[in-house]
């Protein structure tokens, strides 16, 4: 498969089979064995078409007499990929964008007329790109279309940050997320790592957070010798700042529930100087195994991993318990654009599960110990509301601090943490 066929396969898996884009893309890229340039194009097409889906559909709909919903699913995705190339990718000639989309329709559409239809729609879109339909007049609907966030999500974010910051938040969700490397200071300094990565062809910039670098032009970073030698790991600064706020200390016993992919475990182990004991648990054995491999790569010997349910028995007590609970994920839209299209009704089961994990985690905290509750969402019900309900029922815990990180304010993932101390 070429880059555009990979992109089409991934979009179809997302829209028709419920796959997540990041996992489906990784799987298809491995199967197609594209070179780095074509892999980058496939990735750009997938994430771009998802990120701008509502806007692309808004411009395509008037050109489809029977509407987009009447189209064969693969034809609809082919049109989105073609429209994204025409409207967002200046370096791709319009003729190439149209012709390649027509070829996709010939190879993958069921209808023999699909190729001609795709050709006509995209040529009309190209000819009329200076006369695109005006955005809706209703302010909420305008923002929903312009930034491709469902209306319910625009309204929820508006309630959280207010109208003044709303558009900035939506724009940040559609901006590229920087790749941030956390330095394994047990092996190397940030300055030496920056020099080392430059020698390996990767550009770096310092981040305001100490021992953190912003990466660029890395290609497949897992192939970098510096990565393979365990000199750094990838983690958003907000997640690491949450761990540092919990003050993990050398010699302590730490429990990390729902620990995969392992960033918080690694941050705690490095902060502890690899002295003490960290039990990192995840529900899925394959994730626990990957976490163990990551700890081994980084040379962290204080980490023990296990596959276990976060609501099951815990061998306590611990000085620090980290509970980064399953959540709606609405803080990481810029990295996972398809999250925005989740049906909000699927979130109903999350608060009870989060409460159960928080309750279970609290029972493993030693007197005088700390409990770190965290999510990568921006919904108050899953964040402050959850902590408030917990504290109302547990007089032996007190709130030490809490923080919400916003993509448009701090430039990080949307992230929440609350540090609770047991009296």
C-alpha cells in the first residue's frame, strides 16, 4: 500500500470498526513498510482528516447532491482525504490530490461510478476554493465547524473556561503537540543529552521544566541510540509535574495503579534516585510487560511490575499511591483527534469506576502518606467533582494541592491532578 491507501485503511477502521487512530496507524504502517517520508505523509493525512473532519464535511456536503451520509463509507473517507490535501496541504499539487483520490476510488470503492463522482466533487471543490461556504452565524455552531469539535464539546469547554478563552482552547486542540523527552538524570544531564541527540540527527530545544527537552526531526525516535540506551523517555510535562508534586522520596514504597505506559513510574523512580520500591500495576498483561521493558531500558531496578485490576486487593501500605484513572481523555485531543467524536453517553460509566479505584487506592495509603489522583481529561465531573465527593466521605484525608493544565495556557496536555494527604 502507498501512503494514501494506508491513510484510507486507518480512517475506515476508525469510522466503521471503532478503532483508535494511533493504534490503527501504527499497525498499518508496520504492515505497509513505508519509508519515513511516506509514513509521515500517511500520518499527516490521518490526523489531519480527523482533526478537520467537521469542517471538511461542511465544505463537501453542498457538492454531494444526496448528502455525505448517503455515500459509501470509503468514498466519504476518500473525499475527506482529497479535500484535506486541497485545502490544507499547499505542497501537494491540486492535480495530484485529485488524481490520487480517483485512483483510491478505483481500487477501493464498490461502485464503478465512484471514481467519476470523486473526480467531479474534488475538481469542483478546487475550482471553488475561493468561494467556500461561509461558516454558520450561530457562535457555538461556528466554532464547532471551524475547529471540528462537536457542539456538545464546545458547550462543555465553554462552561469550563468561559467564552474569552474558548476559541484559544479549541485552536490549541488542533495545533501540533510537541514531543517532550524527560531526561534520565540517573544516566545523563540535559545538556549532554541535547548534544548527544544533535549528533544523532535530532533537534532539541530546552523546555521550561528542568530536565526536559522538546524534540524535532527525530524520525522513528525508538531507533535513536540515545533512546535505546535509556537516556530519556517520552512524557508530557504536565504528567511529570504531577508526579513531582507528590514528592516521591528515596527509600519510599510507591504504588502506581493503572500505570501503563509507565511515564509516572519512571518519573517517580528517577526522582527517588532508583532507591526504594515501586509497584507498577496495569490491568492488561501486555501493557505491564511493556512497562517492565521500559524500566529495564532506563535502568530502573526499583520498579516491579504486575498485571492486576486497580479495584482488586492491594498489598499495602504505601507511602505514595498514584491513581491515574481511566477517563474520557478530552485533555489529549491534540494528540488523539478522534477522541472528540466519542459519544458522550459512553462517559457515564467512568465516574463510578474512578470512584471505585480512588476508594481502593486510599485504603493502601499509610498514615501520613500521600495519594495522587490524576486524569488526562478536562471534565469537572471526573476531576474536582470526583475529589470533592471523596473528601466529603473520608475525613482522614485532606487536599494538599490540585492543578489543572490547559493546552492553550501552559502548552501541555489537558491534565488534572489532586494531591491528598492522609492524616
